[in-house]
C-alpha cells in the first residue's frame, strides 16, 4: 500500500516490495511500498508530522465528508488527532421541496450534529451550491484554509466525478498544492514549509482510471457511528437522495425503521469497498483480519501533494 508521490509527479518505476525483514506493524504484516524516486525527491521534501496530526477533509457538500470519510474520521479523532470537515458550498440546492436560506440552515444544523458524533470540527464557505468554480479567488481561499489549519493531510474528491461541485473542489485543492508553500502567493497568511499529503476520496468511476486503494481502512468497529452520522442528515438521507433516486416511497416514517432502512441502503456500499480492495486489506492487516473485514473506506494518494514514503507512512496513517 502507498506509493512515493511528490508535488510534481508519480513514481512509475515500479519497484519497491519489501524484503520481508521489516517487523510487522501493530501485529500485522509489513506493508510493501515503492522506493522514493530520485526525480521526485529533488522536487518535494518528505514531511514528518508531529504526533498529533491535522487532518483536513474538503468536501463539496455537507454530507460528502461523512459518506466517504466518516469511519476514518472517527478513528483519527479517537486517537486524539485534530480532524476538520470543510465544505465549499452552502447547501442551498440539494432538495426537491425547500431551498435557499432555509435549506442552508437545515443542512448546517445536520452537519454540525454529525460532526459532533465524530468528534470533529466543521467549517464551510459560502459558495452557491451547484455553481462552484475553480477561480483564483476560490483557490486563494483554499490556500488560506490549508495554511491556517496547518494541514498534514488533505482528503478531497477525485477530479473525474459526475458532479461539477465535486470536480471543481478537487481542482481547487490540486491547484492549492505546492502553492501553499510559496510566500509570494496569498501574502496575508503564513506559507507552509512543506506540501501536505493529499488523498482522494473513493468513487466508482472507471475513466480515465479506477481509484487506486493506496490507503484502505477497516471501519468495522466504527461503522455504527458512521451510520449515526449519516442519520443526522435527514434532508439528504431520507428526503432528497431518495427522491432523486426514485425511492422516496420506500422510506419508513418510524425513526427506528428509518435507521434500519438507512443501513440496508448504505452498508452494502461500504461492504463493496472492502471486497474491491480485499488484497490491500490483507496486505495491511494480515491474512486473517484482512479477509474478515466487512466494511472499509479507501483512498488514493494524489501525485500533486507531499511525498509518502516508508518513513512517514505510519505517522500519517496510524488508523490503518
């Protein structure tokens, strides 16, 4: 799992499987990762974070972080790391009956309740939902966000995605990479002395290529908390998304039945991720545990962010 990635290119030399002499990590089999690329090493220094990580998850909408990162967020927070969900749009459009300020307030309230369950912070910008653009002004705001939070890790959408807000969120984060280290850019905030590691959240899209499971996290022990987080998003989980998918009539009215319906709807998606990245789970957790994982979250290391090596992998991803 994992690969050497720099701010200016992916290592394509292949190599790097361990020789089997490394000690197992936390009782698991050691991971096999590529060796640093000389060209990458010259362009991007390796960041060694402090014991307490600053983990920034940048989503386009108020439920994106929970759906793609909820379990992993709980795990980071439980270990004492500082986790923030940041949303780039205002939530005013994702509903079939209400909208504008009323919907914005509703979705912010839902997102705050969800974040509290996970033990993470929630912040947001005011961009109109469905109208996000990768402008210089928005890029500068993302640069400020990453710098002020002093993020070690940034998670966001992949650039190939069905929703324009997702695509442009990804583009804004990619464009902020490296620029966060340049003093002459966005002079009103202190520049970083390192390029944060950037990871993509999971999706099912095939082109131009499928998500690579560089980091795959077993969330079996926190999946109930993740489901409770999703349960807080009433306007999305029980109203807008069922309406949009044509399943609104299936949603129960009883609270307990609703939650059971939510689990029946979403748990298979998290189980599919575990099956899709079974080999990576076994590599990370060992044959017995890796084969038994029911639910997972998966992430791909973005080549525009900081370098991930054998030396800093465990410090960045202690939740694996």
